[in-house]
């Protein structure tokens, strides 16, 4: 078990409690691992991964109060205010399409074979802001392997829950998005070890506004690829339709790789504002190619990333 304890990160006295608790629990877990203790409970088995950044995570307050989740409204504050009513238990996940083992899983059964690990990832929204989020999850690749893709499977299509009774954004008219929210990955992107299915953050189950009970995290792509509250994953032969690409194809592509050299038609993508680095004079940070996850470059060798934005 590989655990890196965040002792390099000073805990400010102004820091809110959940984050300090999380840091202390990590030290405790590291000690427990050294003694070979098996610790029970949510997140207790989570090891920190070498894929994690050592940048300082955003506060839990930032991560859970500044959200995009249009099923609950278009303001950043809407998901935190309105997602509490979403019922995430029971939850059924369908895996179908070009697989040997299609199934409707109760979420607990789906998750049973996988062990959760912590992944501290940068997240860059296409709107020009970013955060650092300590996810709990496991590689999507493991779930795909279990489903046994057929030779013809080239992409994975994802869908979010449709439940207007609990999702006020799905009741608004005219529709902002043709529900369900849809996303997709090429199969090799889906199988990349950085690509995560997340069930938690800061060592606890995902808050509803962050996409409970199960969401996708693809850290080298713009945040909108990280579809929340997933109910279906379908292996398909052709590139699937994806929500933002359907709404504004000139502005949001299928690939959506973070790329400081390819601007959005209405704004530059060269820099970003890190949430939490407040103040009128906070300097914008330079945006990094593939959001700094350069190991993915080989997935796109020979591709024109300006044409395939
Ligand atoms: N179902 C669904 N998933 C979604 C969205 C959404 O509106 N609906 N917004 C996306 C966008 S634009 C971003 S930036 C991230 C935000 O994730 P966070 O709120 O957990 O930071 O979720 C993505 N996943
Ligand atoms: Mo976003």
C-alpha cells in the first residue's frame, strides 16, 4: 500500500475542519498501514496514488459549493442548494452494448470487487477556472474489463439519471440540455489508468452536488467530460453523442482535452483562475497542456488537436 501523507501541506488555523480531519486521518492511516492494520469504514482502505498531484487541495467548502450540475440549475450555487433531495439509494447502474457481460447492477454489487484509492487531481473547467480535488475512486478500466468488451467496441457512452421530480433543472422550460446529460470517451481514453470512477471525495461519500453516487473523472479533459450521477455505460462502435457538443458543436468538441493553445471561440484558454485564490488581484495561472497530465499525449499522436477540440 502506497501512502503519501500530506505533511508538506501546512494546515492554516483558518482551514475548515473537514480538511484538517482528512489530513489527520491520512496520518493515522499511514501509521495503521505500517503496522499492517486492516481498517474498516468508508475510505479507510484508500491509498494515495502516485498519480496524485501534491498541489494543495481546495477546501471541502469550495469543492462542494461551487459546482456545475445543470440538472439542479445553472448557477454555481444551485447544486449545493438543491441536490439534497436527490435519492441515491437504491441506485442501479446498467452496463450494456458491445460487451459479453451486460448487466443491471445494484450499485453496491457493482462496486464490491473494486478497492477505492485516493486520487488528488486538478480539475479544469472549460469556463476558465480550476480546482484541486481529492477524489476516492477506482480506474474505470477495471469496470470495463469486467464487462468484457467485444472486438467491435470502440467508445464508451455514459448517461446521467433523469428524474425531474428530484432534479429541478430537468423541469425548466425551454430545456437547457436534451436530458439525459450524455458523455463519452474513446475506449483507449476510458482504459487509461488516470480515468476514474469516483464514489467519494475528502475520504467520504460524494456529496450529491458532486455527482453522487458515481461520477466520471478524466483529469486531462475539461470538466464537462466528468459526467455525474451515472446510471448507464454503453460500449459502442461509433463516437457517441455528448451533451455540450450537441448544444454548441462549434464551442465544445468530443475530445475536450485541456489545451492552452486552442481557445474557446468566446474566450482564451491560456490561463485559469484557481478557485480559492480569491481577491481581485489574484493572478491567473497558466493552463497546462492536457492539464499537466502529459502521459496521455501518446493517445493523440498524429491527431490534429485543433481540429479535434
Ligand atoms: N450530469 C452532469 N454532469 C456534469 C455536469 C452537469 O451539468 N450535469 N457539469 C459538468 C461540468 S461543466 C463540470 S466543470 C463538472 C463539475 O464538477 P464538480 O461540481 O464536482 O466540481 O461536472 C461536469 N459533469
Ligand atoms: Mo465545466
